[in-house]
C-alpha cells in the first residue's frame, strides 16, 4: 500500500521500503528521485544545477496523486497502472 504526502516542493510516495520524490524543477519540469530506505538525500555531486525553490500543485486522491509544475503534470498510481 502506497502513502502519498505533499511536500513544500512536490510529492513524496512511500511504498514497500521505497521512496519516490517528485519536485517542481524549472518553469515546467519535475525532478524525479527514488531510493530504498527512509528518504532521498541531497548529494553535492548531482548532475542538475541548483534551481530556485518552486511550489508545485499537488492533488492526492484515493490510490493516486498528481503533481503539477507549469505545463507538466505527473500522475502516480498506487498500483503503477492506469
């Protein structure tokens, strides 16, 4: 069972010991990071240049969530399917 939570910059999804973090990035982008464990850690050797903090629009529903930034919307479902 997945849990969805809004964050300051996007969405965090936790399921089966995995964490998926989706953050607003740039004008119409989403930065996607995933890890096994408690949380995604910031790494100084990231391939992405620093960006200003942006606020994403997050909608959480029954078994699914959406995060939007600019013209881009990403939908995550609990079972990974439509």
